[in-house]
């Protein structure tokens, strides 16, 4: 199986032993993104909505580097430290995605890297 590693400076650099995304055939596996600002590698300042938007922007940048966009996402996983933010995720997600929406899971977790309140990863299918 041939794997193509995807990298872009428009999304945060990996802070561990992983790639921003890996493509096998027409399937691209996008690693989890937290609300880091790519240029500074610091958490975005602002409220929860700003964190959610930063995560979608980061995912979008990686998707574009792989030759696709968020419309090509088939599966989205959302991790929240407070599931009370789920309605806000839905509100913001409606600005980044159009029907047909990807399959999705939302999971409540105790903690996330760098004390983020939200993380998302995705599976995208191109071409």
C-alpha cells in the first residue's frame, strides 16, 4: 500500500509522532486538530466559538493541501471536553459544511492536548 504524507504550513505542525494527514488511494485520513494558530502554535484566543472555527479552519487547510476541501469529508469525529457545547458546534459546522453532511460522531472526553476544549479529525475521499 502506498501512503502519501500531507503537509501544509497553513495548519499547525504536528506536536507528536504523527502526520497532518496521510493519503492512501483516494482516501485521506486527517489527524486531529485542536484550536492552535499555525503561525504561532499557540491556542487561539477567544471564546468557544473561536476555538471551533479555528479547528475547522485547520482541517480545511489540511484538506486543501491534500487536493480536496471540507465538502469531500465523509466522516468527522468531534471530541469535546463539555458536551454542552454541542449545539454551538452544530451552528458553526453549518457555516463550513453543506448537505449532504458527512457522517459524524461527537464524543465527550475528560481532557485534550494543550487544554483545548475541542478536537476534530476526519476522513476525506478525493477525486
